[in-house]
C-alpha cells in the first residue's frame, strides 16, 4: 500500500467539513419503516424525499423556521430524521414522472438547502429508456438549466449535477461534459437504473459510467440514482461510481427475493445446499433460512444489511489498496454458475475489449 494512493483516494467532502470515505450506500429513509431503526448500526447515510416533507405544509414551515436555531447545531432535517450522519435529499423528480407536481425547482432547492441537506437534488427530468431523441434532448436541456439555477441558490449543501440523456450515449456524454463545465462538485447519474434488469447487462450502463467518470475528472464523487442491487454495485464502483441509493431492499422483499452478494434468490435451495451462508444478525438469529424467506420484515432487514455490507466491503478493499478486479472475478465465478443466463460477465468482459 502506498501513501500516495491513500492521499489521492476520492472522498466526499460535505460542506460541514466532514470527509466521507467512498463508496457509500444511502437507503431511502421511510419514517414508518421499522427496518431503518433495526439496521441503524449498518447505515452510513441515507436519502430523504424532500418533496414529501415539503408538501406537508405545517412540517415544511416548522423545518424551515427552525433554520436559524439549527445553524450552529445539527440541521433541522437531521433532527427530524433523528440521524446525525450524512443525509442527501431528492427533489420529487420521481413523483414528477407520473403526475404534475406544482413544484418549482428554485423552491424545492431552497427548501433542501434551508433544512440542511448535505446533498441537494435539483428537480431533474427523468428520462425513461423509451423516450425518443427529441424528448431526451429537451429533458436534458431543462435539467441542465435547473442544475445551473440550483448552483446559484444553494449555500449550505452540495448540489448534485444531474446527468440525463436517456438511451443516447452522445447525449449522456454532452450532459456529463456540461456538468464538468458547470464545475459541479458532485455528479449524479439519472435514469440509468431502468437499463438494468434481471440479466444485469452492463453494455449501455457501463459505457455511460465510464464516459462520465472520464469527463468529470477523478475527484468528483459520482452517484447512481436508484442503484441498490448488491451484485451490480461492485462493477459500478470499478467503472467509477461512488454513491448509491435505493429502496430495493423493500421491493425485493415484497417480491420474495433474498439478496446475496452473487445475485438475488427466489427460493432457499442454494442456501440449504450450503452454497452460501449469510452472516447477518437476522439470518444468524433465525430458526432457519426458510423462516427468513417467510418473514417479510426479516427478509427486508436481511436485504438492507446485505447491500450495506457489500458497500462496506468495497470501501475496506479500496482503503487497503486491494485487488478490485480479483474481487469482481470471484463474484462473477459464483454469479455466472448460479445464473448462467446473466449478461453481467459477458458484458463486463466486452467493456474491456
Ligand atoms: Zn442475512
């Protein structure tokens, strides 16, 4: 291990002066989710939907009014969530995909800044893979304007420069280059996760991430909005991504999926055959692995632990200058044996040709 590379290692420096080691996983905070309380020990940060806070008028005023008294202490957002670690917020962009929000970019950005979010999301325009070129271009340009506006407004929080561009690699590149011109200190890759599915293909997403990392430079943290599949995260890290957020742990549990570092399982067969044993407290404390599958809350807690642990392992590996490629190869050996149809291995290889 060389001291030089330790010093050069990319970190996330929030405006309160705290340096956060990367990579990081930010589970989506859901106030009524007991799992969040259960897993608090494993959580290094979280993401909160600022739009949900903002649309509750009384709460909105309360949070914004407390601004002054919290200037010297924890922010009103941190007090509200009851969590003093890193908190990012999102803007309601996802909700905006399905309904009209009556929300102005400037207002939701100012609100996130006032309540003390560490990482502020502008109201970007989500661009699903089906959007045609003119639509993707229009959404990208509007997103760019809103990022510029957010950078001018925010005083306390880091503004996420959001890349859009849909399924068009040249637009993705233009968007990342524009963020570099704006000199953003934090880059977020928007609308990329829909390009993944059970086949885990890196063909498009891998190229987007690699290009974005090249264009934004080595030091700017790069967040992939909505990413939370444990077997994909290490590959995204190798391609230059650092921060992930998701509520996948709950979605997967709802569908009966049990996450492992090698991919999610629909039934306990491989576990019963001894091919993998989960060291998480929820599995260790359970009567049997079937009991974890049968208990929605336990499955959710296990899934959340698995994502957090995956990212912590990566962080520890990078901190000791470990061999990431060797780690990826070991993951692929098991993954491709378990899921022979998966495109993860073949598309990963193809990225290096
Ligand atoms: Zn477990």
